[in-house]
C-alpha cells in the first residue's frame, strides 16, 4: 500500500477546525499520497465523495465537516443526510468513504471550544487514517482468501 492514493474532502464551514482532521490524517499517511479537496459545506461532501471515488484513482475517500447547531434544528437533517450520502457513495462505487463529520450538541464560538474541537479533529483525522488503512487491509485479505 506504499503508493496508495487517498482523497480528503474538507467542508469549509469552520475550516480552522475542520482542516485539523487533515493534519491528523497526514500524521499517519504521507501527504504525498493524499489529494485534498475543499467544498463549501458538509452538504456538498457526498456528491464530491462519489465523484472522487468513481474516478478509480483513490483507494479511499475521507470527508471531514463540523455541523453545528444553529438553534433551528437544521443541523439534524444536514448531519443525517451527509452521513447517509457518504455511505451511499461508498456502497455505490465500492470505494471506502469514511466520515470525520462531527455534530456537537453544545458548541459555542469561544476560544475554549475552538481549541477543544481543533484538537479533537486532529485525533479524528488520525483515527480516519487508521480506519482507511484497516479497511484496505481487510479487503485485501478478503480478496486473497477468495483467490485461494
């Protein structure tokens, strides 16, 4: 898997927080193996993930977003739609599509909360790298078992 390529999609709402997931991801997977793509928000990620997966260039597509509660319950249907769309993109293309999409219940734009979520997104990016490598190994094992 040394030359495996990954796509990393980042929603730009709260980019100062979301981009930390990419930082965490490239701590485990070299940046030279990762193509990063920015989209306006979380809602645009499933379409981009599907399009990237369909190119055949990527072993996995990772998507990161921060969907906050603006007090009008929009975040509920956005978060659910995004996760459903990402799952569908993976199932439709056969390429793993992983989500680093967080929807906190009590986020406030304070220095304290921003610091907490920046650090948390680094951790989630590291976890996404581990999950991406894990699913690729598992699928390789499945193919090897089928060929035997």
